[in-house]
C-alpha cells in the first residue's frame, strides 16, 4: 500500500504542540493593515490553539505529524 500524503497547505498553516494539539496563527493580518488599529494588529500576532472540533480533521490531513 502506498504512503499517505500530507496536505502541504495544512502543513504550512499548523504546527503540532507537545500535548498533541495544533497551534495556528490568527487571520486578518496579511493586508489592508492601515485601517486596523495598532492594538488590533498586536493582538492578532498571538498564536492560538486549534479548536477541539477541528483537531480530527487536521490529523487526517497531516498523518505523520
């Protein structure tokens, strides 16, 4: 049986945590930044934990992580 492939878009967006979850960056930080306040952009820098409901789907897309 052939190897399973990792979804490359998922691999670039998510990293595995030591406890088995996934961490992700926040959205809305790529463009049209001039109208967003400094405080809003600063808070968007923080790394978030992926919701428990989405972890199973990400595990399926990243079988070797």
